[in-house]
């Protein structure tokens, strides 16, 4: 039995649902965000919502994870 400490938390907890819902791996969405250039958080969220029809929560989780990753 997995302990509660093993449960994925934060933005990554949305990743399985994002992959299932939109049919693309997380690496695809990270590449989309990378290609968008140096935009602020909400501009990146808006891009995912308008150009790729992601829901707000999924877009926000992807952007949060993207911006937290050193590049």
C-alpha cells in the first residue's frame, strides 16, 4: 500500500488527466510552451486555452510546472 507521501502533488498531479484528455504527452505541451517564447504565466495560460483548447486548470498546471523547471 502506498503512503500518502508517495502521492504526486502540485501541478504534476494533473499530468495523467492532461495526457488522457488531450492525447499528447506532457513533453509535447512543454515544447509548445518553450516555443512560445518568454511570456508571463497568464499569457502562456491564455495561449494554451485559446490555441489548443485546454481547460484553465490544465493550462495553469502545465505553465506552473514549465516555469518551475530550470531552462
